[in-house]
């Protein structure tokens, strides 16, 4: 997903434009403190926890922004998951630069304008073909507000008992906003940091347990 233009002036302008898009997205997530959410109450998290742990089917639409010391990127995100398959489509404005990541317990592929590619893990595939990566395997849990199983973690909770900050696998995940869908409180804005990598994930549309198509 590197921007390559023929003239230095255009390259500089393109970089400024990508940075501007990142700042706009970030401003909605971290520029201001989250507004008090009076709808969530103490006890809500505990009452839905079991259902969250078994949730294995969803459709999500949102945006992702990535910033490193060298570059900034932003993209649209569509994530479909069933118990035995996932499909994550990442694309620029108006579908430009579309990358489709698909996987199950046996294989992972990434398809874009250059072809179809395979790797052992989704993280390795994204890094190799897109130039940046998110911890997809752990993100499957983090977007539900849960720690990924099998590795140490620490969770700080807010006054209602919901996760506020999670630390796991070297990542710091901040839960900045929540949304209500199908009787569940689900994360809507996440800020994730790993060393010098800064990522903002905005999940505008959550559809847990959609009907089979």
C-alpha cells in the first residue's frame, strides 16, 4: 500500500493527503475525551460476557488508520466471520487498492490486483503484501473486548466494569466508545499501539450473528 508517484512534488502532496485522512479519522477517536455513556450500567458486562466468548459470526464495516514513523495509511474495512471462515476486505477510497484476506484453520490467502498469495499467518501475509499488519488472530478477540487466549494480559476496567485499556502481546488497546447491537455492547472505537506503530479502528456497523446467506 505504498504510494508511488513520478514527481517528488506529487509524492509529497500524496503523503500530506494520507496524513490528513489519518488525522481526520484519529480526531474522531482520540482528539476529544469520550462522552459519558449513560446507557451502559454496572453489571452489563458480566451479564453479556458468556455470550461474547461464544460469538463466532458477524459482519462489520468500518475504517482503519495506521501510522508509523515512516508513513501513514487509512482504509475502509469490511469483516465477515463465520465459525469456520473469515473474510477481511481492506480498500482505499471508492474501493481503490482492494486487498481481500481470507482464511480458516487450514490456510490464509490474500487477493489483490497483483494476484492471490498465501502465507502461514494472516499477519505475515499482510506485512508482506500490504506493507503493514494488524494482529488479526488476536484482533478476533479484542474487537469483542476480550483478551486472546493463551498469552498473558492485563485489563483495566471503567466504573461500569467494561474494558477500558487492555495490554497483551506488547500491544496496548484503548476502548474509547461502545455501541449496542443485537442486545450486546460492542466496541466501536479502539486505539491500538505497538511500539512506534499507532492504529485507530472505527467499527461503524456491527452485525453480530447475522443470518446465513
